[in-house]
């Protein structure tokens, strides 16, 4: 009986190297989603490697209910697009085919990753990996920024071999001397999106106690250095919510000391970069208020203009909407009202399970568009996994005792 109980634990230890390899690949795929090789991102290729490692070496298998859910989702998307093909003259079969293959592939890999995390109980380890990779990308970003600002003759362009390298991608709008940190991403806003995702998980997930406050501090500094208005706004929402929830659950004065120190350091960073802050934040806010900021208006309002009222029920077709910075408008425009309402319901469900994680999902959906990228599916995966109130260790204990 004792030997039978120890067997699952031995199996987990034997696969430890493989498990860590998968965790690292998942983390890396988050930060190379802007790297392009022909029509595919580097994250697409990493997804393929992850899929093979999980299926062949980890021997994770889908249950019947998992297969039914996967087939149901893909059949639903396929059906509404086939109807579009038959009735909508502007529908492109070529665009749909390419994007449906991507959509199906991302769904399959995400489902296998969900099963992998559910069986291996590695949420704490994955969050640590995400934080370490975040710090590494921030260090790379600061390195690049310092080199460009001071015109130092050190190499950095190799980081951008597979993504943008034009000057407009890292200079603050309207200036040529204020450099924004974008690290290995195509844009500072994309970098800020990733950092905000990790920050939200650190603040509100079931594994938040396993992450040092210093990681959060570094993430916040990294977000500020992007000088991305949307990224800083999202980070501010997350921090204010964290403070509000922490005060509500306050049991001692430890929080006051730690949060006070954190706020002091953040204020110091803001003071050091006050010129950047004025141009990137204060001046931008003034432009938004007087209606002259087109990018913010586009994110909040104009993104809904692609919704075709003639095809509101089924949408224009998978991948038919031009790039916009709003996931909700993207889904309504491409996949129609039914899909839009289902995604709204999903957001609401997450809010009821874990309010902080739900708000993280909500604000990130307005920060960056693109539901046909690996990073979006990883975001959804993390949101589902880390929103749970109870640690999955309870599931492991039950599994071992069987």
C-alpha cells in the first residue's frame, strides 16, 4: 500500500527536467510573440515544440470531455464562418483557412497545457519562471535604452533581427530624444502588456504569496520605462485595486510598511524620469481630454466601427478585421454577437471567481488586440489557472492517495 502511494511522486521527480523545460518554453513564448519568420511567429514554433514534448514525453492525454469541448468550440467557429462563406460576398476563404488553422492549433496546445498544469501541479513554478523572464527582458530593455540614449558603440540590433528596428518604434511620440523601453518586443505597449499580465498574476493569483515584492517593484519600474500610456494606465488600475483589496483584508501593519516602501521607490523613479512622464503621460492626458489624441480615441471608440451591423450575428469572418487594440471589438467584428456574448460571460465568470484576476483580464483586453496570437491564448490559460481560489495541491493529494 505504501509503495503504491509513492509511485506518482516518483514519476513526477523523474520528469522534473522535462517539466522545467516546458515551463521555460511557455515563458519564452510569451516574449517572442513579436518575432516573425515569414507568416509565423517564433512563438508558433515554440508552441509546436511544447505540444510534442507534452504529448510524446509527458504522455498527457485528453479525456473524453476535453475532446468534446474542443470539437464543440472549433465546430461552432467553423460553422459560423461557413455560413459567412455562403452568404457574405466579402468573406475570404483564404483568410479564413489560414486563421482557422492557427485558431485550432492554439486551442489544442492550450488545452494540452491546461491538462499539463492540472496534472503536474506547477503553477507556482510557472509564475516564478514568468517573473524571472520578465526581469531578464527588463534588463535587456534597459541595456538597449541606455545604449541608444548615450550613443554607445555596443551591439543591440541583434535583439531586433526578427522584429521592428525603426526609430519610431522606440522614440516617444513627437520627440527624437526621449527613448522608450521596448526590450525584445515590437512596441513598448506590447512589452508593457506582457509585464502587466505578470504583475496581475503576482497581485491576485493563488500563488501570489510565492512571489517576492521585489519582483513586483521591478515589473512596475519596467512598465514605467515603456512610457506607454495604456500600459501605465493598466498598471495603475492593478496597483490601486491591489491596495484596496489589501486594506480590506488587512490584519497587521506589515502591509503598510511594505507598501509604503514600494510607493516611495516608485515615486523616486517617477521623479527621476519626470521629463519623460510629462511628455508621455501629462501631455498625453491633456490631448485625450481635448480630443486631439487619435490613438486613444481609436482604442476606446473607433475600434467598434469595424463591426458590420449587417452581419452582427455572425461577424465578418475569422481574421477579417484590421488590427485594433480591443479584444471585445475584435471578437464582435470577426465572430459576431453570439461569440461576443460568450466572451463577455467568460469575463464575468472570472470576475465572480477571482475579482482581481478578472479585472486583469478586462483591462488587458482593452490594452492590446489580437486574439489570433499565441500570447492571447497563454493569457486566457493563465487567467483560468491562476483565478482558482484553492491551490491545486489538494488535487495532487487526492491523486496520490488513490
